[in-house]
């Protein structure tokens, strides 16, 4: 992997919300790698760079708000000539319960506006995604309010556990062993 994108919304008012699960994941990875995300105007986001073995690795948190995330992703991909199979997008997933994390490549966008914008700007849906389960409010009309609020305490703990468990497959993702990472993540112990 050359690019790790965490989706979320910028600003303190969105910190800790369900929609910012991608930011939380990337923040934790940056801590593990001992690198710091910094504003990068040309990429419309917070970025960090690391050298992993013989590969340049970029972490990106778009600061364009969720619905315009593609602008940030495409700017970085074009500048560093990163292909869609060399990136992974980490995002919140309504269709998974809190505490679960699933890895997949391509497929539907599940109504996720951040993914929709990235796919539209890249011209393809064929990229890796790490889906962090946040659960569904049960009513379609309540989704926007639901994702823009923090989870209840017990749900927050489950989301945190899913983030930690999915970070355990980072060494495999770093080696482009995505299928092995998927198998490990999806296998119940």
C-alpha cells in the first residue's frame, strides 16, 4: 500500500462521531508509525509520509468534509502517481454492527457519500476499503444525525475494539498482502 485514506469530517464538533471512524484509524496508525499528520494545502487534507521498507507510504485525512473527499484523494494520487490498487480507504460502515471490521475490494458503495465522491473522482469503485462497523439507527431518515453524533459509551468501546483489531492486520496491508489481511481480520478466534 502506498496510500492510506481515513474518512471523516474536519473540526472539533465532529471529533469522536461515528462518521470519523476513518480519521480515528489513521490517527492510531500514525501513532504506531511515529509520524505526524500535518496540513497539506495542495492535497486539501492532513498528510503524513513514512518510508516502509522500499516504499513511500502516505497517510491522508481529507479536510474537505466527507462529501468532497474525492478531491483530496485524487490530488494526492495524481501528484504521487498512486494507482487505485495501491490505496485503501478506511470508513465508517452503517451495515456492520459496532465492533466489527471488514476488508473488501471494490463492490457497492453502500450509500456512503465519501466513498461515492472518491469513486466518482477516480472513475472507479475498484479500490480496497476497510469498513469499521458503527451500526444503523434503524430508520433511514435518522442516518445523517446518527453518523454525525458520537456513539453511546458501550458502542464507542466496541468501535474502538474494531479499530484496534483491524490495526493488527496493518503489517499484512503494508506488504500488499490484502487477501491474507482479509482472511486474518474476518477469521473469528
